[in-house]
C-alpha cells in the first residue's frame, strides 16, 4: 500500500487501506507520511517520524477497559481521530486504525515540521524547529490542538488529513523499541521511529 502511495496514487485512495490494518502493523507504515492541518492562519504540514501502537488487548491502552466515553473514538473505523488530555496539561493526537469495534489507534509521538513553521512556532512559543513537535504534547500543540473537539472526527481535507510520504522510508531505517512513559505492558516493541531523525522525542 505504501509502495502505491510512493508511486503517486492520490492519498484518498491509499489512506483507507493503510488505516484498515491493525495498529501494530499500521504504526511503522505511517512513518514518513505527512500529517496536515488547515487553520485560519494557514496550512500546517509535518512528516511523521515517531509513533506508538495501542489496541484493546493492551493494558496500556485507553481502550483496554472497553468503550468508555473517553476512549469511544478508538472503536470507530480506521481513519478517525482520537485526541485526549493527559498529565493535566497536554493533548495528544492519535490516528484510529482497524475495523470499527476493535479499539485500536496509533499515537503520533513526533514529527518533522515542513510547512507553516512560523505558525507552529507561534503555537509553541519557541523557535527551535527540532523541538517544535518532538513529543506527543508538543506535536499536538504545534498543530494548534488545544481541546478534544477533534476527537471522534474523521480525517478530512478541510481539517486534519494525511498525505503520502515525500520520500520512502526504508525498513532498515525503522527502529522498534518499548513505548515511553507507560507502566503497564511496557515490554512490547510497539514504538517505531525513523533512525537518526533529529526530530524524534527520545533516542
């Protein structure tokens, strides 16, 4: 599916197939894709460089306890957005994957700013491009996400959407490691990032 995207197939045709995959399979394939948001100030674009996978049978996942009010968006079909508030101060954005009812999502942990950088700098209150979106809270803030109103919405061209990679990410350049900042089920290698990227949250 990613190979088709690299060949120039419109994202509207390839994105649904990718996001129908289980989160653990979709997560590494999302590396290199462009997360985009249209705002009144302009369009923001960032290259995804770090992700984590979560699913319903995973004790670290918000969907582990079933379809609660908070986690309900995770049970929608792949291609929906899941935004949550964490640590009493940060928002985080996830892309739901898999079929409806499965409770899976990919957390966007870090991204490389590409377009609308000045807007992101204003959103974040800093100028260091390498730190603008190096972490899930920073990434959401760079995108101008300040509440959970987008949670449960579907990816769409008028708000938040995905574009295919500008360049292919070779599998040998993808690193798998344990996820960050969780105490439950910490061992699986379900965090994926692009090796040597200066934009990831942590080596």
